[in-house]
C-alpha cells in the first residue's frame, strides 16, 4: 500500500472516530453538559486568576520602575575615607558614555539624585517624617506624569525657579505634615562629611497615593538634592535604564558590568539588595574613591518583591487544584461512561474495531469536550475580566499598599490564554488515558457476557 493510500485511510478512520465521539457526547448530553460546565468554570477561574496576578505584576512593575528605580540601575558609592560612604556617582556624564554606547539608541536613560532626610513643617504644625528624597528632571521623565494623579497643583511647576526650590508630595504625606500647595516645608539631611544641612522648599503639587512607593518618596529637583548634600553638578545618585522588556534586566546588568569594568571602573559585587541596605557593608570595606554598583529593579525592590513571589505561589497552588479537579472529574465520568457502555464496547470490538481505535475514541471524546469547554471558559473569563475592569472595583487601603492602585486591575495576556487553551485539554486527555486504556483492553466476549 502506498504512503498516500495509508494517509487517506488514516484520515478516513479518524473522521469516523470523530463522528462517533461527537454522537456519543450528544447522546450522553446530561453528563456532557455537567462535565463541560465544570471544565468551563475551571477554565474561567484559571483565566481570572492568571489575569489578576498579571495585572498586579504589570501595575507594580510600572509604578515602581517609574517612581523608584529603572529596570537596570548604575549607581554606586563614593568614599572620602574608608568609613564614610555616600550613594553618589561622580562625573556621571563620563559614566554615561559607555552605558549609552552599549545600549540601543531607543532605550530611555535618565539620572536621578538620591537622598534620605527629615521633612518637617517649619510652622510647627503636623508631624515630621523620614522620607526618601529624589531629585529629577521632570521634563525628561514623562512616565511620572502618566503614573501619578495630581490632586492639586502642577507637576511641571517643579521646574519653577522663581520660587526657589520646589517639591512634590503625596496625599498622606501632605496630610501628616499639614501642608498644601504653596506652603513651605524643610528638608534636612546629614551630608557625607557628617555635617547637617537644611533647605526650605515650596510644595508645588500634591499627588494621589500609589501604594508603598508613595509612602516614602518626595520628588524635587536635582539641584535641590545637590545643594542639600553639597555635591558637585557632575554628581548624581544613579543612572536609570528603561528597557523595552523588563525581563531582559538581568542580562543587561551583566553586560553593563563587563562594559564598565572594561572602561576602567571598579564594580561592586552583585547583591540583591536596595542601595540603602548596602551602607553597612560598604563602610566596613577598606577602600576609598568611587565604586559603581549595577543593579536590576528586582534588586532595588528586594524588600517588597516577596509580594509578587507570594502571588505566584498562590497562582501555582490554585492552578494545581483546578487541574486536579478536571482530571478527577473526567476520570470519574469516563469510568461511569465505560460501565454504561460495556455492551457498546463489546459490540465494537466484535465487529472488528481494534484496541487502538477504542482507545482513540474515548480520548477523542475527552479532547473534544474539554477543548470546546476550554474555549468557552476562556471567552467567559476574558469577558468577566473586562467587566470587572469596567466596574472599577475599589480595594481596601491594605491592598492598595501592594497593588499600587485603588482599583482592581486585570490584564489578559496571550500567554495566559495559551495556557488555558492547551493545559486544560491536555490534562483532560491525561485524565482520560487510563480509563480509555481499560476500555480498549476489554475483551469482546467478556463485555457481551457482562451485559447478558
């Protein structure tokens, strides 16, 4: 028999088996409907759980990499003496040259001046706060405008020099300090030479809180932070790099370490900690001068990244439970179907249907049912997710800290849909494999005698 003839025969056999499987599903419509509904609901839940975790990750990633860190950061420490360290990159424009040269031209690179100090209301009202101070050029960082919602004032007023130094606060900070737009606050810090310095700044905008990231961040201009810390104009806190894909951060960081080392800079050993947690280690080390520290957004957010890991763990557990439900449910259903259809199996075997065809018949039934149910469940999940987003469901303040927003946000990704459309039918067929194998092993005489 030629290869073409064999192919045609196999296709004809498969077509007949699919027809028989479809008729069997229709004939057992009650069981089909119950099992199909269960698979549909499980698929819908899987899509919703995946879309929730994806939405939280994307929102958190977008917020933290806009307000606090780049996808990759070139920071470091400068030590005047072995026991005094400042989180400063000196002559940062020279450092920027090899960084820029190693990256594609469309990658956004900015620098920020960082600090930590006390913020008080000079009028004596309110309560003082210890906050992170971030000096930015708002003209170069349009992402901040997209992420934060201004309640009062204008973000662009950070550029105003006619009123002296300026700052942007978040809602809870303003309430605690009891200040509004146009009021003055005082920033005080300890400089690298261990002296105290303070500057009065005018509040030009108050923004809506965005979870943990707004709890400790105050935005001001770069020259304000440099004046506070008595830094040269050529010094900055960190060079922040924004990649097209945040998942490339680790590889980019490794490449940058090699590039900067080849350019003659001393590089700190990689450590998955934010820069402010490295002071104790750095001050114990016996060196002076400049060392650069290349970190990823995951390193800088190590203290809160556990929330994403916890969500991933919960998603994995839920996913496993849902798949077990599908497998157990389908196995039980097929065991019942095989028992009820013993005579049918015996007749099929008696008229010449091989064991492989019987096995394929039951697997086709499971595959057809689970595929149709998975498609409908995925479409239902996508629709429910879109509806929940349109409803703008409010979340409590405790959840806002980690969600980085005050409403629930679900994101449907292609990978989540692909997982639902492949894993659900695959697990259903896996669950049907053993019952189908037992049906195929059934002897015709035994099957017919069982009925009689």
